[in-house]
């Protein structure tokens, strides 16, 4: 099975939260309610600087994905 790069998620235990799951490296879930990120990867200090740049871009793309999905629902 091929997973999409981003998946929207919600949970009744967190009624105000909207989660975007990033399925490619570096894998993470971001809670768009408070921008909290939970990582599925373990990072070495050597890799941290490079991953910070990639992560910043991935989080920006996750937010853009959410905005695009919401626009589709509103149409």
C-alpha cells in the first residue's frame, strides 16, 4: 500500500485538536491547535541541524495541506 504524504486526523478525546500526520521521513504528527509536534524518529545530534531545516519545510507543507483540504470541504 502506498500512503499519502499527509493524513488528517482527529480524536474525540481532543475535540479542538486537528492532527496532520506526515508519513515520510522525518515522520511526525503535528497538532494544529497548538503546533505541538510528536516525532516517530530518533535524531542524532549530528543530523539535528539538517533535519531542522527539513522539518521546518515539512511542517509548513503540513499546514498548507490542511488549508487546502479545508478549502475542498467548504466548496
